[in-house]
C-alpha cells in the first residue's frame, strides 16, 4: 500500500474550509463536516472502551463497528458514495437480541454508570445519539445513505444493551432512576 498521508499538515484548512474526497471544498462548520466530526468522536470513545479489558467477543464486535463507522465517514466525505449495506444493520440487531436475552427486563429507566466500562459504553451511546442528530440534519439538505441512518440508530440501542451487559458481567447492578429523589 502506498503512503496515503505523507504530510500531516497541509495548511489548506487555514481559511476555514476543508476538502472532501471528491476534491470539493466546504466550510468546516458545514453539516457534512459536523457529521464526520461526530462519527470520529464516537469512534474515539469506542477506542476508549477497547482500551479496557473486555471479553474477546465484545472486543471483536466493537472493532467491527469502528470499521463500519469509518465506512460511514467515507460516505460522508464522498458525496453520493454508498458503502454500508443492510447486513451491517442486521449484525447489530442480531447481537442486540442475543445480549438483551441475557439481561433482566427493565422496569425503570437506568442512569449511565455502574462499572467504568459500562459508563464508557453509555458515553459512546450518547455520542452516537449526537451522530444520529447530525446525520438527520444533514439528510435534510444532502442525501445520507438510508442504511447508514438506520445503522446509527441501531448502534445506540446496541451500546445501551452492551453497557448493561458489561455491568451484569461484572456483577454490578444497573443504577435505576428514582422519581422524586
């Protein structure tokens, strides 16, 4: 593979614009760049989760998700490019079902936390919700791959049950929201 990034700084963004994969230049505050930035942030939070000791299966799931997020970033950086397929959404849905089957049913809202790994996973979930808001905002002006929108929605659900799963695996109870405390 050839060197793709031979120079880290280019000085081409000093005027408040950035380049897309198709060569076009747009404002750094454009909705497309907001979407890309929030996906990058989510990927970094998942990297924090992966820096902790977690089981191999969950680690493999999260690494696969990081690659999927990078692919969505590719879609955003090259207008009209589509990479994600429905099989990626189905992967999340099937694993949500597997994880959720092992968890006690929820009767109350839960607060983020319990174990450190669960707290990180809830941070990823809330970051994912911001990605979703950014992508739907972008979709109002520039078409976003419908599968990617579904994927991000399912990913926040996946991260929710994964956070609960991490607490359960460490024998730590979820923290339930208490009304009128």
